[in-house]
């Protein structure tokens, strides 16, 4: 026993010495590599020092047509190297903005973006990380599937698919239903298990908003933009087919695939509907939880849809941001603050821009004073921006989470979770928002004409009005007290 302890101590000491030596060697290698890099990057392939092109030379290069990709790549590396230590490596008389402008122009040319979007995405990251982000958008994300726990267990599903020749493993510790598929000898979207509803082909990033929302059994939940149904069916599974999930999508054509997936996965507590999300809560309200995966620019899923690189302009982001702000206010108003188990909203997008994420969340916090941000419950992801390029947002935006393809190996995504509390929906400063001069004049005329009324005589009308409001929200109204009076009202209506 003593001999084993001595050998164990000797092995520990040896491991400590080797670790110290490794660290020293690593530091020395970094220093020598940095020195070599300075020498390499200060010269091009012909041995000449790197020189930043002038404005005239850049215009001439554009006029000549498509530049040499190899030259552009070398110039990008040189610009990144110079910007890493600008004071030491920059040419005299050249500003930092010139190097940044050249780098953005080369990124747009090399990766196929328009310069507006390239600059917008470049500004989100430090210079070296920005290159990693653009590079990650050129690589497809891993294929992932979600186990449908209404039909099977992940362990059983994994074993069945392995027997069919599928190479897979769990996505990570943060989900207990996800599987990552590396290769498959059979079409993963046409196996008997897929057709039987044992799993759903679903991006790993779209698990996140449902995990954050965490719907509970027997709740009333709304998915405002639900097609094709991955998040809706995940919520139904978490609720164990109890309660009710309203799966809404504004595009009626997309509800066909939504309905098909709901049936295939055996979700019996889902009601499919097709309304513009801005019609809530007029259509129905009083929900315990709402998920708003808002329509967005898709800057987080460029690896799936490369058309985003060239078809987005400043106007697109302005219009999308306006729509998202309308939707998030409607989502907040659709939630019942009196909910005993819920009162939560999750806002998410597959975009990485601040205009569609932090700016929209900050707007909602300013317009609805009975709302606050809470922890998403996600164990990973970067904090949202509380400050960005001179803009200062609510400090609680650090509770939101950002996900990037080059960091988390999933689509770019944003998740924010709100808690709706009792109180006025609007701040007193916003009560008159949207009222015109004609509305004020009409209200003045109505005030002049106001007269008293007999409460006993008008009580049936008031009760009937309350019943209609409850029905509009999808709630069950109380039984009528006086059948004769309400019957008279119904005949008049």
C-alpha cells in the first residue's frame, strides 16, 4: 500500500514538472511565432513590404472586374495582422479606418456579401473573431434531430438508428432529447422511425427558445410564428400532451406542413390557426406563456441560405425591426399576468444583428412597464449587448443570450425571456400614443354628451359585454344569472 502511494506521488510530481515545461515551451513558441509572423506579414509573396492600396487603386481594381482571390486573401490576412497591433505595424500616414474599410471591402469580395451587410456583421466582433464568423458561415451546420418523447426515449431511438447504419451521438449536456448525426447510410428524413414520429429533423439552435420558455403541463401556450412545427411539437411533448398549445402562423400555406408534423408526432393538445400575429390579443389572449420566434433577416443562418448575403439592405432591417416591435408588444399583451404557473414570454430570432434583438427587447421594456427580463435558464451562450456603438440599452439585457456559429457550432441565434407582472400595460407617458386630432375632438364631444344611467337597467348589457370579451379571449364565461334579460339582448343583437 505504501509503495503504491509513493508511486502515485512520484507520478503526480512528474506530471506537474511536465506541465510546467509544456507551458514554458508554449510561451516560447508563441513569442517566436509572433516574431516570424511580423516578418511574414510585413512582406508579400514577392518579398515586398505590404502596402495598403490607395483610394484610386481600389477604384481601379473594381473597374477591372473581379479581383484575384489569392491577392484578396493575402491582403485580408495582412490587414488583420496590422489591426492587431496598429501603432507598431501600420504605415505612416494611414488611418485605422482605411485599414478597416479595405478589410470590409475584401471580406465582401471574398465571401460574396454586399458591403452594407459585410460592415454590419463585421462591427459585431473584434477583428480576428469577425473573420472566424464569416468563415463559419461558409461551412454547413451539423445535422441534428430531436427525440419525440411522446413516442420513444432517446436511448432507444439512438440504438435503433445505429442499427440502421446511422453514426450519431448526443448533442451536449444542455439537452436530453437532441442527437447529432455525423453520417448515415439511409436517408435520415425517410426512415420508418421518422415516419412513425419518433423524431423531428430540427436545428440545435431551435431547441433553445423552448428550453427557455419551459412550458408546464396543463398550461395555455401560444406559439405566434410556429411553422413548420419543431418548437410547437417540442412544447407539446414537454407538456405531456396536456393543456393546450395554439400554433399560429400568418402564412396559411405553411400551416399544411405544421399540421402534418403535429399529426406525425402524435401531439393531441395542439390547435393550429392562421392569424397575423399583430391581431393578438384581439383574437384571443389570457395565455400562461407565449413563444415569439419572430420573422427576421436570417443573418444567423447564412450557411443554409446564402442569398441573405446580397439581398438585405438598410430598409429591410428597418422594416423587420418595426414588425418585430409590433409583434413583441402584442405577445406581451396576450399573456395573463394573473397566471399562477406562467406569465412568461420568450422572444427569439435567427439573426445576430442588434437592430432585431437588443433594440427590440429594449423597446418592449420601455413601452411595457409591467415587464422585466429574467434568466433564460440556458447554461451557455454569450450575454447580450447592454451597450453597442454608442447606444445604451437596459442593463438587464445582459440576461439575454447570443449564439454564434463560430463559437457554439450552431446557427446564429438570440434568446430573451420576459416575466409579465401585474400593473398597467403602458407607462403614463404612452397612453396617448397613436391618437390623432380627430380622436381628441371626438372624445371631447363624447364627454359633453355623457349622461348618467340606471345601473339596474343596464346591468344585463354590461354582463353580456363581459361575456363576449371572455369568449373572444377563448375563456369560458360564467353562467347567465337572468336568462330572460339576456335572451332579450340576444334577440336584439
